[in-house]
C-alpha cells in the first residue's frame, strides 16, 4: 500500500488495525487513537482521497490503496499546507490530539466542496470530537482554510 | 522590561509541531517497549476467592503476568494524596486487588507481552473467581448504608465536615420567608481525547528510571516512585511529553499502572509501556460530579439572602485517594459572589461501589454555582422579582474587598476574596445578551460565579540566556493544551526585552526542572507565570549589573530592549545579552561562540575573585513564586435557549460570557480556555451522564453512549472581559482554566425552566428528563 | 481494545466468497466494517473467520431497474448519497442515507451492510420496508429474493442464512410524498426513534426489535418499544406520535 505516496510492504497480521499499523509499524505517529470505535475521529486519514476512520479498517484492507496521513500534508521544512496554516492562524487547536483527524477531515471536505457553505462546513466537522476548543475556532479555521486553498 | 508581549494575542509556538503530526504523546513512544494491559474486575463489589494466571502466562508472546502476591509493594495501600483531619475514614486501594474489589474496573492483574493484542488475548485467559457482594450505588444509597462498601467504615461515611458562619438556625427562624430546595448532580467524566499512558525504562548501567507519563504532575510522580522503589530522586526522571488534554483526571496520581509499568521495566530489563483504551478509561480513570444537596434559605421581602443552610452528600466512590478537596471546594464556593451573612454548610463524603472521584474541570464549583444560582432564581420566582435584580440586591460590592467568607479553602487557608466587580459582570453580560428573541418556548438563563484560582504551594522557573543570545526557560509544570510555552515565553520576553520566538520554554520534565506541584485548579499562569516573571527579572537585573560594570553606568540607567542592555536615552551604547551571557561566566578556555571575551587576558579585571562572593556563573537564575492564598476570578454567563415543546430538543440561541481573570497574558489563549470550558459545560448540562445501574455496572462506557458534544451541539459564544487585577501577585493575573464550565449548568437549567415552565433542580437534563418533568 | 485472533480471507470473486461462507464454521462477512470492526475491537464479536468481500470487483453498482434503484453489495453509503440515479429515482433513499452517522463513516460503510446488520435503530432497513423493496441473497445454492417484510427477524437478525451473501438491495420508486424524520441525541447518532413515510405507508425504526409498518392514524398501536439510557418506552411512543404528525402534516 502507499502511504503519503510512498509504497510500503503489506502488513502481515490480519487483525492489526490500520491505525496501529500506521503508528507503530510505520512510525507515523501523527495519526492518533482516541476511542477505537469510530466516534472521536482522532484516527481519521484519507483513503484514496476520502476521509475514513483508520481504527475501523484492518491494515490489510489498505493494500492496493493510497493512504494519506497528516505527515503528508507538508514535507519537513516546507511551508504548512493551507489547512494547517489556517488552523494555526485561527487557533483551531490546543492540546493537538484531535487535530490531525480534523485536518484530514477538512482536507477531504475541501476536496469535495472547495467553496463550502456554512452547512457543508458544519457537516464536514460534525464527526470529530474536540474536548479543548469548543469548536468555534475550528469553524473559523475551516473558513480560513477554504480562503487560503482558493488562493 | 518591555510590555510588548503582555496582553498580546501571540499565535502559539506549539502549533507548528502539532499541526505537522510531530507531536510526541506518550503512546507515540515505542523504542522496543513491551506492551501491557490490566485485568479489571467486572464486579462492583466482590470478594476474590482465587486468581489463576497460569493459562495467561502460557500464551506465546506473554512475558509476565503480575498479581498482588508478585509485587513487593502488593500490600501497600496507595497514598491518600491530600490528608485532612476530617477524613477520619479515608481508604485507598492497592495496586492490584487480591481480597476485595470495590468498583467495576478495579485492577486485579497486569499482563506484559510483546503486543497489546497478545496482552489482551492473555487477559481473556486470566481466571478470577469472584463472590459478588451487595452493591451500593448513588450517594443516597451510600448514605442510607444498608450495605457497607468498607467493612470498617460505619455508615459509609469517609468524612463529615460542618462549618458555620454566624447563627444560621436563629437567622432562618427570624427570616420573613423560607424555602427548602433539593438539588441533584449525576456523575460525569472529563474524557480528554488522549487517554492515559505510561512508558518506562530502567537503565541498569546508570541505575536510572525514566518514565514518560500523560500526567498533570511529573514532579509528584517522581517523588512517589523514588520513595516506592528506594531510589534517589536524582535517579528518577519523569516527563510529561505532549499531553492530549487533562481536565483533572490526570492530576489523580499513582494510578496502579504508574507503579506497575516502572516496576515491570525494572524487573524485565526492557522498556514497558501501557496505554489505556477508551472503554477502560471510563471506569479506570477518576470521575466526578456526583452530589446531592439539601438547602434551606431564609430571605427578606426584597429577596436578600439572610441565612443559608446547605447539607450535602458527596459521592466519593469506592476510595478517597484525593481526600476531601472536592466537597471542601463545593462548601466554600456556594456563596459565590453574594453576601450570605449566616451560612452553614455540612457535607458527608460517602462511599459507593463506583470509580473514585477526584477533580474534573470545575472541581466542585459547578455544583456550588448551580445550588446558589437556582436558589436565587427560586427566591426571585416566589417574590416575582426579576432574576437579574435579585442578584444585584445580593452582590458583594466592589468596595468590600478583601472579603472574608469565614469558611475553609482547599489550600488550608480561609476563603478571602481579594478583588472583583460582580455588578459590572452582570451589567455587561445583560448588555451583550440583548433583548429576548421573539417566539414560543424561549427562555433566558443567568449565572454568576466566583472561582478560587492560583493555589500554592508554589511553582518555580529557571531562566537562562545562552551564549548564542537565545533564552531557555523551564518550569516544573506540564501543559495539556494551555499554551504554556507561548504564555510563559511572553512573560520572559517582556522582562528580557527579546522576541517571543527567542525564548524556548520547557515544562513538565523533571530533568529540566525538578521542583514544582502540577497543572490543575486554574493555577498555571498565576504560579508558574509569576515564577517566570520573578526569575526573568533576576536575570535582567544580573544582565544590568554586568553591563553596568562594563559600561561604567549605574544599572538603574539601563534598560533591556531588542536583545541588548542599553543606556536609557542613548540607544547606541549597549551590550547584547549574548555578550553578557559570555561575560557572566569567567572562563580559562575559550570554546568559540564569543567566549574569548570572557577569558582572563581579554576580560577587564575587576577587584576581587572572578566570581564575587555569592555570585553564580552564567546569565541565569532560578526563582519561585509562592502565593499567599488563592486569587479570585469571577464571571457571568447568560443565554437564550429555545426548547421544542414536543421533542424537547434544546437549541441555544445566544450564549454570552463576561469573564474576569485579572490581567490577561494572552487573550487568545484565555478565550480558547473559555470556549472549551463552555463546551464541557454544555455537555454536562444536557448530554453527559455516567449511567450506573444498580449492580454498579457503567452502562455507557463508550463514546457511542457517553454523549460528548460534537460541533453541532455546541453554540458559538461571545466573550467579554472585565479586569480586576489581582493584588496578590506581581503580574496581577488570576486563573482562567476552569471558568468556562462553572456556571453553564445553572445558566442552561435556568433558561430551560424559563422556556418550558418545568422545575429544574438536577444536572444533567436531557429530552427524556424534560419529557418526564413536563408530565408531572 | 484490539480484535481477537481470527482467520482472515479475502476472496476475489462472489463465487469464492459464497463457497467460504458455505464451508466455514463461524464466519462473518466484512464489507464496510463500520459496524463489525467496533464489535471486534470491543471483543463483543469473536468470529473464527472474517470473509472480507472488498476485493470483489464489479459489485458496487447503483443502477435503475424495474421501476426502482438497485444497490449492490459494495456500493458505499457515500456513493448512494452522491448518486444521481438514486436521487432521481428514489429521493427518499438519498434523504435517508444522509442521516446515517457521519460522512466519514459513509465513505466506508455499505448500504447492503447496513441492511444485513439490521440494527433496529438504523434508517435503511426501515426505508426498505416502507417502500416494499427486497434484497437478493446469493449462496452456492443460487439466488433468492427476500422481500422487506420477510427479511428482518429480530435485533441484529435477518432471514439470511449463514452461507448467504446479501449482494443487492432494491428500492422501488415511490410516488407521492416521502419523508424520513428521526430524533437522536447528537447529530449523527443512532435514532431514539424514527419514522419513514412513503406516500400513505409508514414505517417506524428504533421502537421495536425490527423496523415495523404502522398505521399513520394510530402509529403506536401494538408497539413494544424498549427503554434504554436516553428514552423510556413512553418517550419513544411519544416521539413516534410527534414525528408521524410532522411527516403527514405537510
């Protein structure tokens, strides 16, 4: 399977969750695990460009697919991705644990709706829990991200 | 010093790393560690008659399985963290239970294996024989004591405490009006997005223990581990790396895993890690919010409170590791911003067969605020007086500070409000709230609170200017998202006249700073912030002193600006901090970086030894701030809601917060704290309740059923500020971490009662609850 | 919370999938996984075998047939949500899919998987019932059509046999007014209760062990709703009355 464009050998243990495979077999610890039942969204990655819960996929299921994680949004040393930049400008994060999941969800949202309406933004962030921010700054960040992505 | 940074909305220095996915949370650390899991009791109360781990030990990939008998400290009762004379029947659990379990989730065995998958497979094979015992759930059932949680604790009463100011009985008797009210609060959970995790390594060659722990107090963990394992403190390192939210449960200390993981690492000669999963988090991690209050209030024709008697039961769960802090806080905070000339409060901390309780954001204050605010609303209703007006008539006035309540506070002192302006909070909130929206079933809610913040004993800081000119600072306390690295950098940058970007702050790492208490109770900015200011000031003074010698100028005529010490009014005459850092360390051997300037032949000789008596090398200092007492923040929230009269769905139409935490170091950070706190308050008001059944089973131990609000459930809020600087500390700051959550239940409850006309006396509410109330 | 030990199979064709289901003891089909994998993580489900059908090609079509829309086994809920065919032929289905969890779940979850899982609080089985649709179950023994009325047997229980794979669900077009309304605690949560209107037919979900057809005039007659943490039986019945009134008021 490809992760952030780089091919990796197939995982061997069939019951290894994709989230654990990314974090502990591939060392990509940016994707986080908050619940392992698909509710919190901390583990959200892109599968062939669409947001999915990596805790609800077996790693073997990702074979033959393209997985994108937060580490792939901006190469080390290069500028932040517009969505990352927007979250920084609008203080859309505090502890940072839910953040990668939000970033990937928002990247997926903007790929589908580059000019999202408020309703589409609400739908787009509706499936991720944050315990720190109260979501207001995250909403602002998504609006700002849409602006920056259009530039 | 400059005042460039104090009060500035500085974007966070933490963000870049976290946004790139390069955070380092405890479970991110592998480094060849073995993984582990705990076997926990499924019963809320049972005698253990046998434990058989042989099948578990035989599983391929399992390295060790421990039960109490395998531990040298197996018979040790974990400490009561905050002893108190009224805690006459305090009880704590042991690391691993072997005789009796008293809550579902209590740890019984510890499995260490090559992977968590295998550890869980082995855990399935651990055979424990339980003899179920009668279960006591809910504070009322606990207090009724038909069955005991601890055989040697009569009545299930861990502690009882009575405080009285004035003569309440007499005042109640003579009051023109009286009311009796009862309020009830269900348990809730903090649920940070990152669960708890511990990673430990024992280095045999260095005889040193290194522990990474998602904790709010690395210094305390270090202390405990050094005592438990008989190690010198200097040989125990505890680091809180990035922590994904704390909110209280992570200030509970010495969870069994915090001892078991280091123990296993020492035994097995390999690093060991443990990361809880969300399901066990619900019962393994301390909870809060369970209380029942009986109130009697006496008041006059104008609605002035004359006497208040509060008698409450606090659900402490199966054990009392955190002592009595929660009910002490509740007892102290009921009067809030109001004059209560005669106040009597009694509490009993009662055992139940449920997870032990310890602070969750708000820590007893949400209950206190709800009790007082709903009582005032009830008085207003009886007298047909506007709810805001009732509060105006009862407020402590701005000219009445310091105001001594006469009751005990959580730091051993008495409650003395230092400053505030409660009437101004209310007026501003009402102005921001504006007129009531048109429509049916719209209600207004109001809540005012006072919050004790910035408790001691102290915090410290180390600040150093490196020879490169960069500044490094450290404190003992960790961050869980409160942007300490940014906020403390602002404080230091102001003192030293440098850019925030030039100051690197480390916290929560005993290797960098070994002294301190922890991050909790809205104290970080007050204690560590002031320690940073005091310490940076010491460094600034030293810089001026050295520069003064060099420039032959009185230090009083010098200022720190733009990374240099300059003569006031003569910006061309100055020395950079980098150069001063070099000069502060007289050396024999230069090693580059400008250090030639400090060698013996290059340097201007001053009379006496190169290091004067009492002088220390380097442009650095270590300093401490110990508060004389808490400093008191306050606020007022107000809201309009609409409730659907058929489905009982809640819609928050407008929510305003006016907030006074003294001077603000970084308004962006404070607003973030408030927004997050309000969201948790909304959760606690209408969504979140830990649903225990009569057998002590938690029926909603998952995010599917424990309803943490998504963005769709949390309204946008408007925030206004009032500043009454704290007279108690140099920076004039007060704590802000818990403010957002404290009055939300009172506000939402009051608004729903106003909208629907149903009596609201409990938290949380829900559509089901409103349906039932509407049919009474 | 990690899955228990299991044997994993990823057949590349429907035939092989059916053979495996026919020959293995204690096997579960893994399609979207959005319902099954949480159960595996909680160790509430411990199947000896997982038959992952995601490798099968050509089983994800959404197409028009017989005056309705057919959805094959591997069509993701998100694909149904975005499908022009579905929106044109059966707008009720499009509305219903939008209520299922959150988009991120719908990106993996399959419509047929939701039908086969038969959670009494889920929307899609009730829509199938309200419209009078059917499913096609395939095994090594051949295909059989199971009408909605005969499909749902109990909580998480359908008429599908252990060796059968649900390969297609068919939703007839509905003339007249259609609507789906549910009450849930948070946006995207399972419904406390819900109603589906297809012209003058009414189906309820979340109030019985299976979706049930009801009389719009007296929707709660004979209903045996259960109580749980967020809704007592009385509250459920109350919500059903309220929602039925709303969908038939328009």
